[in-house]
């Protein structure tokens, strides 16, 4: 796919910088043969009894830390992306001058010793390996002095309210640096209504990394160096999907991260199973992908020139999704992480099994 096919123009005022007071009050654009404008709260009447609804239970870390280089006044901003062991992490860094191997940064706000030692140059994803020397575990340090890493397009620093609203209500496993945003629309009342409708809610974990926001910088999507993200499919979820297949029930993914996880865990073969596993994925989904697991998708509206938009184009069909985005802009939907959502049902895109 050509990258310029992922472009569209969005009025700046449609970028949602803050969430609505109620999660399920967000608008929902239902992309059937004709478009319907509803709210997320109305989703249960779109769900067939027996549907398996899969959510991403990753939890966003307070992964943004500030500090200064020892011996200088140079300020440094870290984004802690992935734990390697009890002391070492992969991290992104921003500073007035490049951080060299051997640099030491003192973390601001720490009550006691908290130093970050730079141990490597940046890799192809722009990540450094750093070692944290502190009087407390890094997880508790992040929780105490770290900041929620809101996406740059929100144009603001995190606030106390983001600590709760930039997490899903089913967030359980710490490790993401960005929220699985389709899940932000769900509250306990909506989950209860879906279960009363006869749906089964299952979970996977995919720790969303900073690469999810990285625009595609090459002319052809095939040449894009896809970022890696860690995921896990529990055995219970794999079994739930297998049972759904046996009875002919659909699988509804809440967000592109769930689609990427389930398609990555799919086992080739006549039985069409999802394998319970823990692994890393670099799967790039674009038009032409044959979807093996997911029948329907709830997703937010995504950045232009992004791999997330390419995935939605693949799932919903390029022209149908373009028409839906144009309708959403005309109807003044709110876009991106704290924005509104779209529902793409199974009649749109389904690969052979």
C-alpha cells in the first residue's frame, strides 16, 4: 500500500484533548452498508448473543520521568518503554544534547537516590538501554514520580484525572506506554449490559509501545520497519474463541491491539485455532490481509499515515472506511485517544478459515 493513501485532513479542533465525563457517552459510528450515528452505550443491541468480546487488559505505566544530567544543568525526559530485568529498561530519551553511553541522570522528585545510567546507543526503534540505580523498585518509583505519557497531539501535560481516565476499567497488567483507546469507552455498566445480552468477555494483553504513534515515513508501507510489541493470549481466551468457532458465534475485538494480538497468535491449519502463547509481534496488517479470527471491531479514529489506520482499512475496506472517516469529520466526531469510536461489523471483512 502507498503511504499517501493513508492521508486525510482533520480540522485541529476535532482532536480530543480531554475525555467526556462518562466513558460510554462517546459517539459510535456504525459502518454498515449505510452509516448510523449512535453512542457506545447502545452497543449491546448490535451484539448477537454468544458473541465473544475480547479486550486488552494492559495497564499504562506512569512511564514519563524527568531528570537532569549529573554535573550539568541539562534536563532530560525519559519514556520507560520495556523492562528487561529488575534494573534495566529500554527507554526513549529527549534532551538538549544527545545522551552518550555512560551518562548518568538524576530523577526529579525522588525522595532518595534514583539514578539512570545510559548503557547503550539508540537502536533502530530509537530506544536506549538504561540501568536504574534506586533505593526502591523501579515500578514504585514510576508510580510515585512518573507521569502518564499522553500522546503529543493532545498538546498538554497529564493531570491527576488522567491517572484514572487514561486507563481502561479492565486494565490489569502493567506494561503499556499508551492506552488501548477503544477500551476507554467501556465502563462496568456497559460490560454488564453486554453480558446480559449473552456475550462473553475475554481478555488478551498487548503492551502498547511508542511505535504505535510513529507515522510511516516511507513511500510504501511494505518498507516500514514495524515496531515490536509484547503480547499474551491466555488459555481461557483461546478456549473461548475455539468454542465460539464451534457454535458459529462471532468474535468482536475491542481495538486494533486486540486484532493484532489474535491475528499474531493464529495457528495455520484446517482447525483455525488461536494459540495460547506469550510472544512478541511485528505483524503489519494492511489491505490484502486475510483476517482469520476477528469478525467485528470497535475502534477509535486513528492518525493519518499510521499503521493503525492501515489495519482498519484492511479490516473494513479502504473505500468504506474512507467514507466513514469523511462522515465522522462532517458530523464533528471527536478524534484520537480520547475521541469517539467506530463499529465495523463482520459483514465488512472476513478472510477464509
